[in-house]
C-alpha cells in the first residue's frame, strides 16, 4: 500500500474586510515578506485548522481586527496566481471591528476604495476585487473560470 501523500497546491485564505464604521472601503496591507506589494490580508491555512478559522486568525494577526465572515466570495486556483508556487486561495467577505493596525507580516495598512484601480495589488487581488465589486452590486459570487491547459 502506498502511504505517500499526493503533491498538492498550498491552501490559503484571503479576506475582503469592510469596517463597520467605514463600509465603503476595504483593508489592504503592504507585505513585509516577498513578494512585495499591497495585498488583501490573508495567509496559509495551518494543518488541523479549517479555512474559516484560518481567515479569522489571519485577519487578527495582520490587521488587529476581529472579523465576522459574511460570505464566501470564491476559490481562486490559477496555478500562476502566486509566483512562489501553486496556491489555492479561499476568499471571504468580512466585516471588521476594532482598530486596524499593521502587525505580523504586514509592513503597513491602508483603507482602499475597491473601485480605485490606481493602487497596484499583488497576486490576483485586483481580479478578486473586481469580483467583489460585482458581488457588492449584484449579490453574485465569483464566476467559475475554466483555464485551458
């Protein structure tokens, strides 16, 4: 019997966090570790942790906010979305409470108007924000994307 684990992509979570006091803007962090740039808060799921638990933990660790998950926006699995390797991200829309401050592996924190395309974002986070804008307008979650091989 083969007991070798299959080689699979890494699993991550990302969050679109709206603050209760300012729901029109979302939190972005400036990454401390490579790759550099501004990104949605998030990170890798720890072994033994659900994706929901990871989302709550990552929000708290990177922004200091306590969040309530409101919706699953989508799953982003393009093998090219992260230059460090194939990473699948489960993305949630959340509402944050408390005082936001950059911590853990966030160098800085800002509140971004999601319609603002002038701010370059790491990974595929602009695509995620475009899906969020669609969700905010129509209530429809991210579309299923078929990427040809």
